[in-house]
C-alpha cells in the first residue's frame, strides 16, 4: 500500500497499514480489538511452561499457579496460551471456573470438557472417568482460569478440589497450570503438598522503565492512527502510567479510548492534551478505568506472608 502523500505511515506495522484507509467509524471499531503483545511480564511464564510440559521419566509433573490482582493481564495470557495450544502437538484442556450451575466443581467442568455424561455419578466415579479420558487421549496439561471463587467455597468442596489437583499432577503426571488472584494464592499455599509442588508466579503491575515504554510503542504500532503519537516521550508515558496506576487493563483501555478520540476528532494522534479529559473520554467510549482503593502490592505481600 502506498502511503497518503501527507502522512508517513511507518509508525504502523506494515500488516496493519491498509486499515488507515478505512472510514473513521471502522477505524474507531478497530481500536476496540484485543490482541496479544509479547512482554517481559509474562515471558518468564511461557518459558517456564515450555519446560514444564515435558513430563517423561518423572514421578510427578511440574505445576504452576499464576496469580495477581485483577486487571493484570492474566486472562489475556490464558487466552494466548489457548491459542498457542491450538497450534501445538501438546494437548491441553482449558477450563474456566467462573460462577455456573455446577457451583465451581472442577470434576464437573472437566467432565463437560471431555463430553462425559455427569448424571448422578459420585465424585469417585467422575474422577475415574476423568483419569481414563486423560490417559487415553494423551493430554499433557490442564489449564484452569478463575480459580478464585472455587477456592472460596465451603471446606468440603475446597478439599475435594485440592485433592483432584494433587492427583492430576501426581497420579497422571499432568501439568496443572492455574490462574487466580492473591486470595486464591493464600488459600493454595495452606495445602503443604500443593505449596511444595506448584511454582508460584506473581504478575506485578507496570513500573516506569524501558519494558513499559516498549510495550506502549508496540501497542501504538497496532493502532489505525495516521500520525505518529510519540507515545514513548517521557510526558505521555508518565501520564499513562500515572492514570493507569500501572494496571495492565487500565493501560490498554487508555490506549484504546485516546486513539478512538483522536480518530473521531481528526487529530489522528494521542497527545498530552487529551489527559485532562481522560475520564470523560473513557466513559464516552464505554470504558471504566479502575481506581484501586488500596495498594495492590499489599495484597501480594499478605498472600505470601
């Protein structure tokens, strides 16, 4: 595609430059799209997983619990892992333990994922069928999102869940990859066996540094803005960090809504002049910027104390 004579489109990734010729309404919609950006916050996790998925000649599989505060990018990482799995020879099963009619029971969610009729089977029967299916189908990992609510259930249900997680890693040598919040971490670590077997990886919020600046620059390169925003300048990246409180979800929402506003107004670039109106802009485009009531690092300190 040849660039418009009045614009230099080199700041946008070549694969996305064709979008710059689309109508304003279409480009505003594109700004809402989610996409994965490799970044140092999660690079150690994916490197670790690459090693963990090799389970041959081991008595038990390695496992990992990836935790942090809300909005830190865990769900995006879960979906990215799901995408990677679809193009890998390593078979993984993905389970979301959000609130549902089975009341967070991992046994039931696994049976549903495997197409096993739950019926009125006992926990022991379900577990036997789950183990058989995993062994017969060569599944090497189970990836669990939103472990939080399941671990806040009554003691009997929680004990059953933890027992299943231990057996999956021990009996079946299945790599268990779980995502949750800091509360879930404090509960998991009370189980001595799980505390010993699971790598615990805390997803921290952004801090000012080259990694943060590089993330912003890469994000800008995906946006259909016709003019380079100079997003990496100290003034703008400091404003983004301050207004987002370093929370990944907030950072992404700020980039999205300011880009949408810039396209709508014809400015075609993110600038410092937008920030006095940031909350108004975010609300206009349907985004809520979370303001933490307490220091998020305090929750991590409490969970690991």
